[in-house]
C-alpha cells in the first residue's frame, strides 16, 4: 500500500519484510529517496496495478505473513486474498486520525508499540508547534488550491481531502472546500473565478510550476502572476497524503504561506533530524534539495528560502 509504505522503516523494522507492493508504490520507490534508503524496495514485486485488484498467484508465491489492503475499495480487492487463505488487514485513509491508527497497527505488527506511540506524540507536538508559529500571521487566511493533472485538464479536492489538514495547520484555506464532489474537475474558468493566492501541484503527476507559468490561458491567475505555484515534495513518499513524514509537509506549507518564518520553521534542519529519527539515515544537502524539488520550484516566489 503506497500511503503506508514507509511505516515499517519508520518504526525501526527491517524493510525486507515488505515483500510486495503496488505499481504506484514501486514508481515512488524509483523516483524518490526511499529507493536510496532501502535499495531493495526498487525491486519489490508488484501484486496490483492502478486498480489495486491483487494478483493472487504472485501473492501466493511470496508467502507473506499478512497482507495490507485498502479497506474502502470494495470486496473485490480483499475477498480474493482472504479466499486464498491470507490474513488481510483492510485500512482506510484520508485523515490524520486514520494515519495514527496505521502507526498503531504497524507498531503492533512489527512489535514496536512504544516506537509507534512516540511517533504519534511527535506528530501532535509538531502540530501544536507549527500552529503556534503561524497564529500571529493569520489575520486573514491565505487562499490555496490543490491541483492534480487529469487526462482532460485538472482535478482538485474538497473538504474531505487531507490537503485541508495541512492547509489548516499552516494558516491557509482551500478555495474548493465546499465543492460537492471529492475530486471535482477544474476548468480554466473555474480557476480564474476562485483566483487562489497559492497553487500546490500534486506529487502524483509530472506537472511543474513552469507548465502553469507558460500557459497563456492562466496568465490572469493571481498565483501565476505572483509566481506562487509549487510542486509538492517527494521524500520517503509523496507528501500530499498522510504519511510518517507529514509534519515535514506541515512545515513546508507554513513556509510557503509565511516565508518570513523560514528561519523559525527550520525545515532543512527538521528534514535532517526527521530522516535520522525515522530511518537512521544521514540525508545529504543535495538529497534535501531533491526532496524539496529545489530546481523545479526555483522560479516560484520565496523558494530561495529553502536553500538556507
């Protein structure tokens, strides 16, 4: 499962226990730093494609002790595994509370309950610290929009998405929060009507800020005019959804919305300490640049602040 893939490593369990994954996870392994942290993860066998329907024959050959599967995608992704005799844990995702449940479940699975409790406490402490830092800056909340490329344009997210959690901590507000559907299509006309101050580009596709800056149809968009379009980082996993590195995402967003807090937020130092704490890995300066998409975001306002 892609969103929980870094938890065994973060809990201090050997990554070799993860014997299979899905295609989305494997792609992130190859693109991001997780493949450097755990080289074998780039060769992990895949048992499911984009639809997450499992290949039971491949799963049988790998002989896992337990299979983690999505719990909200219908019985067709779980029943084949249970019918084959596997122990299956179905997990749902999307909120911080569900993320903390995953941490607790994985802590139980790998015998690291205290480590799991400590990670959850760390997340709570980071939440409180970042909210306290940005509180004096948020007389008026910054309007933001999350965009993901689709075949015929873009989609965004409403109030049901985890994006609202990291936006809220950092002192922003999602301009699409009241949309009726969870992932509505977005037209150029709707973008211009919302006219967000900041646009965050999903880590699940290859669209870069330069693509929006070069699009003449978007020249009137405030975030484009002011060069406030940013590609979301890719650490051990993509930082869009809830994951064990989410507190780093909260600090990143807070610095985007309040660049004057860069020194106090100390994101680069936090990345170093977090990678050491989660993975016992000494991340290099160049690797931090890569995680933050320093080159891709170089044309965007205030991003030089992430070099310090």
